[in-house]
């Protein structure tokens, strides 16, 4: 049973959907994760990249859940902290 996470391998059409979603939701990054036996992504990795989950309104959460259904992964909206 998979209990770890990795970034999902998405097709070009799915990547376009993610790009559209990033422009519709607060934050500026949407990542899609897939379960795996050997994880490559964890909370420490995400924090080290300056990514922070954003709080979504119910309609925004519904949009993200629709994206999950269409790409077959777990989608999370993040805010990327950009420093000079």
C-alpha cells in the first residue's frame, strides 16, 4: 500500500489545466501529488521550497476537487514566497 507522495506525472493537457487553475485560485502554485511506495515529497521538502498551503473558500475548494478528479491526483494550492 502506498503511504508516501511524489509529484504526479501529468500529460500536457493536464498541465494546461493546472496552469489555468493557478490563475483562478489564491496563491500562485498548484501541485498535484500521486501516492507511491517511496515518497519524494514531504512537508519538509515543501517548506524548504518556500511553499505554504493557502486557505480556500468552499467554491475554490470545489474547483480544486474537480481538478483532482480530472488529473487523478491530489491537488494542493500553495503560495510561493519569493525573496530577492
